[in-house]
C-alpha cells in the first residue's frame, strides 16, 4: 500500500476520497469529528498543490439524481470557514476548476454503489494521484472506494486511512497482549467480530443484549431480557473457550421507561424483569492488565440515564487506563463523547461498519484495491 506522505504532489492533479458522512439537521452539522479527521491529509496536499478535488458521500440518497436534502453544501461551508478560503462545489468531473473544490455527494452519481466501470474510470482519469482516506467507507465496494483506486495510475492511502489501519491492526497482530470488550444488542450482528477477537484476545468481556444471550447460554434465568435464542448454540461454543467474561451484576427493571432500577447478581434475575444495563467490573481489566484494550459497543441502554451506569463507568475506566485503548463504532463514539472526550483515548476509529468488518478479520475492498 502506498502512502500519501511518501509521494511528490507538486504540479499534480489530486483527488481525495474522504468520509464526511456526518449527521446534519436542517443545515446544521451535529458532529464534526469526521470533518476534523479529514483535515491532516487535505492540509498536507494543499501545502504542495492547490489542484485538489474532495470527494465524499453523505447519507443514502437514491442514486443517479440530485436531492437537496443530501447535498454536501453545509460541509463545504464548514471547510470554507475552517480553511478560511473560497471553495467551489462542482456537480461533475468534467468541469473541475484546477483549484481546491468539492464534488457533490458522490452517491448522486449513477454507478457509485454498483462500482460501475464508467464512473470509476471517470474519477480515476480526472487525477494524477487518487488518495483514499475514507476508512469509514472502506467496506463498500463502490466506484469511488474501489473501482477508481484500481483504475488510477497512482493511488495511495491518506493519513487518516494509514493511521486507522496501523492502529487497529496493532491490536490484532498475532501475539499481542489484548483484552476486548464487545457490547451492543445482538450477537448475530457481531458474530465474526466476537469469533475473531476470541482468537486474538486473552479475554472478551461481553455487555449489552449480547451479554444476555451468553448469560442464558450459560444456564442463567434472564427474565424478559432481549435474547437471541437461535444464537444460544454458538454462544455455548464460545463460552467453552473460557475467554468470555460475563457480568457479575446486572441492572434490571420492568421496562426501559421504568426508573426503579435494581442491581442484582447475574444468577438472580427475576422472571418478570429485563436486564437493561450491566455493572462494569474494572477488576477484570486492572488485574493482569493487557497492553491493549479494544472496545466496541455499549454495555447498556446508555441513551437513557437510568441504564447508562455500566457504559459511563467503562468510559471513565478506559479514559484513565494505562493500557493502549482502541475504540470504534458509531454508538461507541457517541458514548465516549457523552461521558468523556475522544482525546482521552489512545485511538478512536472514525468508522462504524468498516471498523466492525475489520475487527471481524475481513479484508476491506478499499484495502484490497490499494494493495
Ligand atoms: C458510515 O457512516 O458508517 C459510513 O459513512 C458508511 O456509510 P454507509 O453505511 O451508508 O455506506
């Protein structure tokens, strides 16, 4: 994989695919982490050439036509202010100005998601160097994240992309001293992740609805808690590794709107109650601490105060931990910003789905194309 920082850019036409897919409400950007994360590559390129076109997607519009609701105009405004300069917003690759510009939401272009050769060539032929920096979209085999890389004369990974791959890979290399924490609601959506992490980790602590399925598989009463019965067999096989760490205490209530939460032992859950949060037992991690801790997924329904304690204590433990802490995933990032700050963690991935696929041991299409 070639890296942006090693290339000579002076006099070149450069295109960069970034992931600026951020939540926007009525023109207001609600979270700009991904925009800031794209800056190092953009600023690096601008030091050598002004001939730069920035490409991103936003949301999931119907492909092939313009839809104002998914226009990247608010994002362009953010960059105009941040870079303190005018930036053109172009609607096709034929009329690029030769100076810093954005191309409208790439998902307005026919053939993006189907990775059409036509669009991939159009993108690739518009630049001398094509930079892939959209790690959060690296799991999509689209024209701008796969085809254009393959068809470019020279394609490379951007600074964010390189950082993401290096940091996440550092946790997964054979022989690393790793503990993992996997929360979230369903075992089925994280099957590959848990399996792969069981191979690589000393222990895997489970939380959220995932923990319920494991608790039941281990023979415990879980009352009316969320559980995937068809996953009990596989959960049992995973328990047999001896590496799964189950919660010792759980928070139960009648429903998500019930605020009279009780904390009970994992083996004394009343039949009429639901587990909606778990107690984070930090001893599991502080005793024989591993060099790296990898975290994805909340431990309870942290959006509701009454069930946020587990995730809150986990975030506060991790933000002070001496281990190298690597976290990622949409809800995980949201929890970190709710209870602490991203800069208190050693590495927080900008990716959601791509982070999970990477943890699951899959080769992401963009990485395959870059290699
Ligand atoms: C994300 O937010 O996970 C990425 O931008 C990918 O978006 P997508 O799931 O719509 O492809």
